[in-house]
C-alpha cells in the first residue's frame, strides 16, 4: 500500500461508525434496480467521483513541522504529493450518509425527478451484507479539513482518500473502501479497473428500509414493493414525509 506509516497505525488512526449507526444511500430508481440485478454494491474509483480534490495532497507550508523529524516529514509529504495522482487510482469507494433521519439536502443532491429512493441500513448490516465478498473491504468515516493547518494525511494515502474539504462536511460521509494492491488485475476487466465495479452483496441483509423521494408519486410505492418482493427482500417501504403540509 502507498503509505509511509506502518499499516496498523494507518487504520488505527481512522474512525468507524458505530454498529447501530443509521446509514443512508440516496440514488435514482434505475441505479437501485441495477444493484438488485447485479446483486452487488458499486465501488467507484476514487478519481472518478467528480471532485478533483479526492485523494489530493496539498503542499505543506515551509517550516510547518518542528522538531528533529521536521525535515523528514516535509520530504515525506513532498514524495506523497508527487505520487498521489497515481496512488489515488488504486482506491475504490462506495459512499453513505450517516444520519438518524432522512436529509432534505441529500435528496436534492443525489436524486432527480420523482423516482429517487434512499436505502436505509446500519453499519452492522452493511458489513454483514458484504461478508461473502472476496475482496478486503474497510468501513470508515470521512474526515473533513480546511486547506490550512497541519496536513491530516500524516503520510498515509488511505487517510488522504478519507479526507474531504470542509464545504462537504454536511454529507457526514461513511465509505466502504477497497485498495487495489495489484491482485484485482487477475479477476477484473480493464474497463472495470478504470472506472469501478460491483462487489458481491446480500441485498436482503443490507436493506432495512427503502424511502421514496418526497414528491407526489402515489404510483411509485406499490411498484417498489413489487420489485422488492421479486428479489426476495423483506424491507419496509416508507414514503418520505418531508413535503407533507403541516396539520
């Protein structure tokens, strides 16, 4: 793994959500059906997420590090910054929103029209649903940091891939992370490695509830129930009440 830290310290420095924490994934209905058909969770390559700052290493200010190892840390950061454009292509992620309740902002950001849905689950169920996936997967909270101050990557590309800018802090993001150490080339097609791929996921274990977007679409709920029944998923279908008129 592209890291200067010892691997055990790299993971120890990251935070997992609690097992009971509620996690949400907002998407369009077509992407949801694709998950069911593929029986998998889609992991996108980090540099394909649309944010040029994903996995980006900003330049450490001069004299930023004090003490005996200051010069060594500066050299470490320069080396990581130089190699990070290629290193970040080795990480694949699937993103979730941590919240006790549904989010109006997430509906507007990640769904379009009147066919948006949100899967609601817990970290416990998310991990259990991926238990049969042959790949090694990690589950961590995203950290949020500004451009100034001490670099939070600490010489770790994994930490850099788990850090976003402060304007995204409202996303309260949790990520499923996969690192491609070279073994995937034997079991994945090139176009998958270039963009992303599905990993095996037990949908009936993953999905606790499916929320339907807060729009006036009474026809959508019975269709969703039929789709879930077809795929053997016993999950509650909930119509979002965010647009209900006050009593």
